[in-house]
């Protein structure tokens, strides 16, 4: 399951991004939860200067604007970079890892 965070003060654009992300998740059947982060200290921890910002699995993917439906869909459905099981590039396919 993806963890999606909307970083922002609760302004109109932040709410617009949250609504757009929820619409994409619902329509596309993406397994994700959405959290709104409005605490300035928590937002600053992501080292962003403009909101709203879209964070997926702790990676800032978009900041300072509200992306289109298609862009949000692409960002949420993108496969993660690298590998969580450490077998990327291994010839041991179907070894039960995520890189088979």
C-alpha cells in the first residue's frame, strides 16, 4: 500500500491537490492512503519551499503546483526506483523477491 501525503497549510490549492489525489486513487483502484500534513515543522522536514507538495512513500514527487489528473495517475502508478529486496540485476529470477 502506498502512503500519500499532501503537504500544505490547508489553503485552496492544498485542498484541491488532496481532492484530485483522492479522485485518482478511487477511480484507478490504487491501494493507497492519503494523509494531509499541515504542521509547518513536519513540512519543513521535507525541505520544500512551496506548497502544495505531493509525497508518495516518503519521496517528494511534485511541489508548488497542482498536477493534472494524468500526471497524478502516473506518479501514483509508477514502479518504485531501485529494489527493496536487494536482488536487482540478479539472475535468480522467481526467487521470491520483488525483482523477479
